[in-house]
């Protein structure tokens, strides 16, 4: 493919403006990374625009540092909402000078990481394939919409994605929970083995988790050394992150140029209605720069991509680019979340051991009520998986708590002795479930506000439906059941009044679907290859084209879908269709 | 957890907390630094001389030295608390937690003076404990002491967090990670044997009784 591109695109390019790239990729996270990787390796000359700064985890990670050497024991702050060591360079729930607004009655949270690689530097590395049902949810239960593609169509790209980024797991053959090309799964920790036995009692499946962390060296990257701090970014590139896995190898081809501090404002459209390039603000100079290309790939993150499209207004496209369906920004989804804390006395006072493991769970529970839902026996549609964590973790701000709840109080030598015994017996369960897209959840441009670059900002509108709220209740009930089956105590503030502790929209940081793909230009923004119906040289490789938001965390599907889209772009160039 | 899958690791690991996350000193003048390298360098931000003394006394009543490790003050916990209160004030935009802690300390002095004729920091340990015994177990506290029991619970959480996130406290627990492991083997057989034995025979722990695993 590389040769093909050089021959066709390269020759055409020689005649054109020397500053015209084959492809501009806006964004450097999972979606931008995979597009730049696949297209650069295919021989395209790619210019990547990243709104944040340069980041290389192998040089900048805080791996192995101790909280007692950090400000306030590495506590969470407004500037660092996930704590001092979190890899996020600049951003979080707020980005300085780049606000967003919430419509009345909406309490949306939007996490942005302004840095090379975006959120892939700190995310949980959970890598679950969507299953066959997940691509056709409307056909299955009459709610939401079907994807224009099937699991079988995306499966080869899941294979490629897993083989490149490295995902551990086991072959289980469970319903709608496809197995993948897995590296060996790490053995479970003690509390995980115990919870698995508790789940056996109540017939909840508990299987090895699937995370993008190397348990064996691949592609010149070493295996994990099990320090459990993946959220700080990995100093040895043993977990998936877009810079270390997608971008740096792409730069080595000589085909990828990365511009940081480049805040994309608008896709520039020519008189022919095709994308001509992208205008961005150079954050250093605050000046506007236009970069030209034959193909534009947006991967700025779901909502930011919608924002760029809505801001790309022209006489041909007065409502924003690719928006003839009126669906840009619409049907925004997040993941349903609800948590219960627990305490398992059986884990008290065990022989001290290092039980760090990888940066995340070694076991998890995939959804198990597919047949009950099909039979109409459940009060809500769509499922969730369960994540859990506990053990003798790194003591930082807030680690030792609950002495009041477990001991009833105390002080002195006896308290000290008790805390040692209690250390490692705490546990937490979190549900991560599917939200059905609804017309009340969307983003549009705030009519009055702009950011410091002069770009109109997004305004969010968001509502959970009864399905999500009842799903959160089911999570609560299940977690209590598991904890009780393990002989423990549970603690939760969730009640019917607070909708069973359901997370705020955006809080789980799985926002997807603001510019969905489909088979019909009247009811979708992108075609089945994530190519804009209204503008054939405009593509998207982030989560904006998602049609639904299965409980399978989005990053692996972004990677697989982005890979497929990038291959399609390369083929279309070869066929001279672009 | 994020994600972080969105799940905050911290949320997952909290045992059952009821107060905001607690933590420690600044990079330049932190607990560890105070303890390990810059002894005496800490500049107080919240407590005055009198309260500073009371905080030392109270911290060491909560976490005294024992056969395994030193006391709270040896681990720099007073410095941690002083810094934490100042930090919360900056982060929260109000000083409610500081007010609560200073107010609790003032009550300890008032109550001690009323009962024993001297401020809390100046009376013998058994008299100090007489007061603490009334407020250290909130469920047992008399109605008129409940407010002060709430104060004490918060102060205790601050002390425990400062202590167990310090180098001294980490060695005390002990936490044995944050290091490179050549080969991950999963749950240690000795640990699992103990869990299995408890499943077989049942176990009575601090957090209640676990019945035999049926």
C-alpha cells in the first residue's frame, strides 16, 4: 500500500502546492493516533494537529514516585482532578481559557486532556470488543439505532488493533462478549480470586479482564513490571498510549509531521464543496494558520469534533459542515456509572505481600442477562459490566479511612493495630453500563460564549432515561449481593431519590456519538466508512460516529473503527476516488 | 479510573470514608521532607503556638509509638495537618475544615479547664484520655458530646491519613509495592491458604463475622 500511495498521491502532489499534505489529522488520541499511524505507514504525507503540548511518557512519567514527596500527598486538586501524578498535562474537567457551558437543568462534565496522545496517556486501558448484539441494538430491542456495520465487518480490525496495542485476556466464548487476539492474562490478586468465588455463588460471571497492558514484550516494547500506576503514564511504554504506540513509530517513517499547540477552529471548504484544509490557532502566537490537505480526518474527541463541524460554517454549509441531516452534536451519550464500597473481613490481617499488579483490575464481570432481557424479564434495556478494586494499594491522600464505620471509633495503640489489620480489606465495585441515545442529550454552540482563541464553545444538554436509572439500581443490588456473598459489609449513599447514585453525564469520560454514522444520509452524518455524506474527503476516526454506547469501553472500538476508516481512505486514494 | 475508565482508583480503594480525601504537606516542606531531610524547616500556616502544641499531643494520643513504628509526630503528622487545612482552604474557597478543627481544639481546652483546671495539652495523659473516651466512639457519645465526637472523627482521619501515607506509615502497614516486579505470580500461596482456611472454618474479624463458606 505504501508504494501505491507514493506513486499516485506523490505524483499528484508534485504538481500541487508543496505545502499541501495528503492528510490532516486533527487530534492525537486513540482515533488520531491510529489514523496517523495507518496512513503514514501506507505512505501518505500526514500533518497532525494537537491542541496541547508534546508528551512522551517514557521521559515525563512520574512512575515510581512516592505521594509523600508530592504536594499534599498527591491529592486531587482542581488543576489535577485525578491527583498530582495523573498523566494529564493540561486539562481535566476544565481547561484554562477553554470553557464550555451547560443548558439549564444539565450537569454535564467534560474531561479534556490537552497533550499529545490525549486521554490515552492516563486511561484505564480496558479493551473490550463490542459484540454482535451491540451493533444492532435497535433490531434486538427496538430502542436507539442500529450501526450500519456488523461485528463481523469490524472483527478483522479488532484483531489488528489488539495485535498492535497489545491486549491481555482469556478465551471464554461468552455471549456477546467476543474474545480477541490476547496476550496472557496476569494471575488474579487474592481479593480477586475471593470475589470470583463469591460471584460463583450468585451466578455472576467473573473472568480475567482485558486491558491494553503488555504481559509479554511485543514490537520492541517491554512487558509490564506491575507497579499498578498506569494512570501516571508508563515510563517504559508497556501500556497502550497513542504517542508511544501510534505516533512515534509513524514519525519514524518520515511521513508524519506533528504540530502541537495547534487548536483547530474550522475545516476550510473550497468552492467545490470539498474540504481544502484546516484553520487552527497557533497557541504560541495566537495567530491563525491554515494548513492544506487532500483529505481531512477529524479525531479531536467526540464533542470537540462536533464543535469543529458546527464552527465550520460557509455559504454552502450555513449550519456547519456535514450537517445537512441536522444531526451534528445530537444523540450524545456517556456511560452509566454507579458505585458501592465494601469491606471484606475475610481479607483482614493477611500476610503482607506486594499485590500491585497491573494498573487496573485483573478480573471483571461481563454482562450476563442477555437472554433475560430478550425474554422481557428485565425492567431496563441494555447491560453493564462490573469493575472492582481493592487490596493493599499505594497509600496516598485518603487511603486510610473508614475506621469509624468498621471500628466505631478509637485511638491509641489499639487503633494502630486495627488499622494494620484492616489494610487490604476494603473493596469497591463500579458498574459501567450502556446508555440508550435520546433526543434530549446533545451539544450545540453556545450562542454567546467563546474561548480565549475566539472559537465559539459548546453548550451541553443531557438527560438520563428510566432505563439508565433502573440499570443503576440493578448495579447497586448486584454489588450488595456480591459483597454479602463474600461475607462483607457494604456502604452506599444510593437511593431512589438520587437515582441510585447514577453518575453525572460525562463523568465516566466515555462521551460518544455526537455525529453518528449510518446507512442513510438523512439520518446520519457519516457513511458506513465514517466518510461525511456531505463532503467526501472529510472523515472522522474518534468516537463521534458511534451509533450506540455499549458497556464495552470505547477506546478499542475507536482504534478498530479508525483503522478501518484509514484503510478505506488509502484504498480510495489508490482508486483515485479522493 | 479513570478512566481512567472513569473509575477513580481512589474511589475504589476507600474503605468507607465519610470525609473528603485527606493528605499531606507541600513539596518543599512536606511531611517526608520535614521528617527525612529538612527537619525544622516547616513554616506553620494555620495553627498558633498554643494549638500547635495541642495538635502534637492529640496526634500522638491517636497514633502513639509502639513496637513496630514511631508516633504521629515522628512521622510529621502535625505538619501534614497544618498544610492540609491551608490546602483545603485554597481548594475549597472556604475555611470550614480549619474552623472545625480549631473549634474542636478550643473545646478540648475548655472542657479540660472545666474538669481539671488546665488546658488539654497541659494535663496528664489519663485526664486527656478521660475526655477522648467520651468522643472517640461516636455511637457511644452522649448527645451533648456528639458534635465533639464528629470533630474528633475528622481529626482522627486526618491523623491516620497523614501517618499512613508517610514513609514511616508505609513501612508500618507495610505497603510493599511501587516497585518493579520481574515476574507477576498473582496471589501468594501463603495468603490464599489463609483465605481458604477462613472460608472453611469461618472467621471473626474487626468488620464482623464471616460464616463458613457454604
